[in-house]
C-alpha cells in the first residue's frame, strides 16, 4: 500500500543533555539559549556546543534542547569511526549497549559511560496520521526517494506519540549523502 509523500529532514550530529550533565558542562543553573526551533514541537537547536572526545579524536556537536532524562549523543557511523567509538544503531532513547565518551564543556567534563548512538532512520508521524496510514508506533516501514540516486529505505522505525505533530522522515548525514539528499525533498511512504 502506497501513501502520499513525506518531507525528508537530515539530522546532523547533536547531543541531548540531562539537567545534571548540563550543569556539569556549563555551570550550575545554566539555561540553554535557543538558536532556532526545529520541526518537532518544543525542541530547539541551542546556541551551545559540546566537544565529544573518543579514543582517536574529538568533534564539536550542537546541543538540542530542552534537557532530557538521559544524555544521548547522536552521531553518524563515519563520526564514530573517526572518533574510535563503537557505532551502535539504536532507536532514539534506547541507550542499551551503547558506548560512552568524554564530554567537554566550558565549565567542566563528563565521563559518559553510555549514550552514544547512531539513530535508526525514522518517521515522525502524529497518532491521527498514523491511524490514517494504518501505522502504529514501533512499526518498520519503507520509504522511497526520487532523484539521480533514488533509494528505497527499509527498516524505517515509526515514531508516533502524542507530542509529534509534524510528519517527517529523518535521516542522518551519512544516509542523506549516500542518496544525494540535502533535506526538503519528498519521499513516498510504502507500508509493510
């Protein structure tokens, strides 16, 4: 069963911080400053950056707010290999088996025991849209893209929760580059 098109978004490397780690990295009572809103309601790209340190190198990543229960670093497989970190593919929020790293901020460091993931490509869809498309949270679907490097992406994880209201297909920069996508293109949802 084929449905209407879905906008494609490219998610660059970033970090979600817990309140505890925010305080260690930026100082007690520090508040993140909004750089710009992102597509999911209530979330924003912050002005702040954190340095991720691995066995073979370091990179700066933007903080995405607001704070979360657990710190989560979202990198690409390429980033992980360059840093000497184990690339663990996981659904956002599932940190089981993930590797750790050192986080450096202007006020201090954090030795993160786990929390580095390569986020599984996923579809954000509201519960109302999901019912219309005969999908539910946790389903795996396929999405086809057009263009010179047309790709059908399999194992796209469906994220459908009450706070999601913007339909979007999320890829990381490795995936987008492989398909010649920059974000803003359209894909077609292909049901199970």
